[in-house]
């Protein structure tokens, strides 16, 4: 079923010259799934003849907001941004604004009521309709609202404009069959739908053919992959199949659910060379009582048992997590249980956030909602503990020699330090320098360097000389050069050692999310 409602478009809107090239911008709020959906939105818009607006330029002709309904103050962030664009749109005849994603799926008519200058509102199930809805809004001179209640087409069949040539997201499933009391995702994304293995592997092979050396498999509960076609071992099989793709050097996945995490997946990780020793395992709480109230169908003992098995098979694995502080009814004893599990788990990092009510979730109706001051104080204690552990775990890396995948993002102080950035196999961020006289890498190339220092959130690698630095140029680096030549007319040249630093980049995940 679809819901289509006309609304009043911004006054003075008119259709621009058809021969004029229009620009677009996609602004993403939310999780990895939103980031990947935004790549598809970009692909659709470019397929419709639009070009990406340059960074720092005036607002694009088409601005698309891909929204989140899970993060705190998601609606305030959206409406604040829409409010800023309202006067801009009034002065720009033909400019269009679209709102999609989880918040659009949830709020629907409310968006047009609060921001009648929006041209298109679309949901999570009809991403592919965006170009047609924009054109309909222009033709009819009225806003278009279209929300589908079930998936129109699997998103991975849509064209994609990827942020990086050397790495990419690959969606293996959409939706979620769990009923966590704090989460509205199942209501907005629907029940789990799984792609066929052959389609997934074909997409990965196409990415590798285009130059990618790394992929991240995505699913709301990625390790329940196969539930739709009745194969509970399908995810482990998929990981092993990735190991057979020539040219694919790094495979990651996010996010699994502890309740469904099985030994065959651990075996597949340990026995498949290109599956990286990294695991993001959402804890949410270390209290069994709170986990029960959250409807998380595992307990702390099972969670710790998974980590023990992972580290037994992969001693160098880095584990990250998600934690919610201040869930309704959480006592000081419950919170202490979380601190205890965090201490035992030795996470390399954690996405932590304070519980806040989400309309439409069972937890919002629970008694014993905690005072903000209590939640804040516990949050600060948890952050202090995890920061200490992160620093300790990073210091254990000093002296190791790591091969890094060079990213297109440098540190904030790169212009001063002349360091570039890369990701270790376990996904730790490493800022490294290129010895004088050595060849500098391109994004997508690999460098092998010694870790010389550590901070809580990154490592430093400053080779003493060329003998401690090894560059491995890759197909991904070649692809980066081709992409730069296509967009700029010249290949990207890395700086000479000791020269001015380069701003390189890798897409980041805004905010923090639970699973």
C-alpha cells in the first residue's frame, strides 16, 4: 500500500531550464545502513542527470535529507536544517528539498505540516522512487508524499554512487525480526529480507573489478542472514565464499546480534584469510535484568563467552560494542554490572549513548524513567572507564608492525604533522608518516609501518627511516587515480615526504547507534 498526499509547494517555485545541469547534495543522519542508502540515492540522482555539488559551494539545486529515527534529537536536527534552507529556497526558484529515511517513514505528513517548503517525502521502502517524485513535484507544482508499507524493490538492485573506490558497503539483508523494546527500526525497516548469495557475491565481484579491495557486509542483524530461506549457517558460508574472490583483500561486517552469534561464524572468521580480525558486538547492557527488559535474548554470560571464543581463535581481534546507559528501571547495581562486563570485555572502543524515549517503542511507556542527572553521571563514569581501557589496549599495539589500508582521510593536525592515515586489519585508526626519500601512497594503497605511539582513539606510526616503511601499490590506488582524473582532469599525486600534508578521506558514520 502506498500513501500519496499533495501539499503546497514553496511559493514562486518554477521549473528551471531543462538544458541546465542541476546539482544535488545528500545529507545523511544515522547508521551504516543510512550511509549505504545515501550512496544509492546519489546513484539514482546521477542516473537522472544531476551532478554532485562541490563541497563548500552554495546549496545544491536538489538537497536530500536521509534521516534517522533512532538517534537522540533526530527530529530537531532535521527541522533545524530544513529551517535554515527555507529562506534559501525562497530565493532560489526551482530548488527542491526531499526528506527520506526512517524519520520520514515514521512522521509522514508531520514533515510537510512543519516544513511546507519540502517538495518530496519518501520512506525506507521506496528509495528508488526519488527521481520520479522530484519530477512529479516539479511538474505538478506541489509536494509529493509517498510512503510504502513494504519493500518496493531490494535496494541493492538500484544504481549506486559510492563514496570510495577502494572500499564499499554491500547490503546482504534489510529489516529486523527482533523486538527490542528501545528500538523502532523493525517498524520502519520491516521484517528481515535476505538477498540471494549469488547476487551478493556478484555485487562484490563487480566492486573488486572496479578497484575495491575492501567490503563491509551490512545487515540490521547481519549474522541472522539466511533466515528467510531457511539456512541458519548461511552467514558463515557467505564469509567463506568471500574468501574465494580474487583481489578482495579485506572483508568486514556489521552488526551481528549476540543471541544469534554461532561458533560456525567464529570458525569462518578465523579460517578465511581476508575476513579481518575485527568484531562489532552490541552489548547494550551488562545487567541481565536490563537485558530482559530490553528483550535482548542473551545474557552477560553468553556475551562474554562469545568474546572468549573469538579471542581463542583470533588472539589479535579487536572488539567494539554499543552500550545504552540509563534504560528505564536501571539501578546502580544494574549499571555496575555493565561496568563489570566492560572491564572484562576489553573493548577497543565503544559507541555509548544515553537512553532517551523514542515514541512508538515499548520502552517509552515503561515506568521508572530515570532522571537526566542520574543518566548523565553514569554515562560519564562509563566513558571514563572505556577511555582508560581503549588507551590501555592501544598501548599494547606499540612495537607491532602493521599493514595499513591508506584512507582518504587525514587527521585534524595533518597539515602540521604531515601524517597520512590508514586502517589496520583490526580497523584501528593509524596516523603515519612517510620517511624522507620514500614514495608516498595513494588512498587504496597499502603501507607496512611500525606502531611507535598510542593515544586513546588512534595509533601513531613514525618509521625511523625507509627501511621501516614498505609501500604496496594496489589496484585500488590505481582506481583512485582514475577517479581523480575523471573528476579533476589530473591524477592525484601524493606529497613528497616532508612536504605539505594532504587531506585524504574515508566516509565516517555520524552519531552512535545501537543494534
